[in-house]
C-alpha cells in the first residue's frame, strides 16, 4: 500500500467506504479500477509516462496485496495442512 500521510487519507477513505460496500463481483471491481485509470489519464494527459505510472501502480498494488495478505494466509494454511 502506498503509505501516504494520515492527513491525506481522509478525503479518499470516506469515498472508499461508500464504494467498497457496494462492490459485489470481480467485474464491478475491475470496472472501478479501469475507470480510475481512465480518469487518471483524463486528468494528467495521454502519454507513455502516465500509462507507465498506471501499470506500475497496478503491479505494486498486486505485490503489496500478496506480501501483506496472501502470503500470511498461505502460511497459516500450510501449517493447518502440512505435506
């Protein structure tokens, strides 16, 4: 997760609570991520750097999710079900 200042999080967290409670499918989740990427390009311009920024953000978010949530979950499951 990008560790932005606590003072900068509030403006996003309120919207995420409302939005997150409504996402029920992977398709809806994908739609929201895609729309955010399109909005980023709309706000910042279409150029290689901005597209590269989006791809980097998506890759970093994937790796952070794996590091913080998935790997610890797999460790627990491995202990519950050893080879």
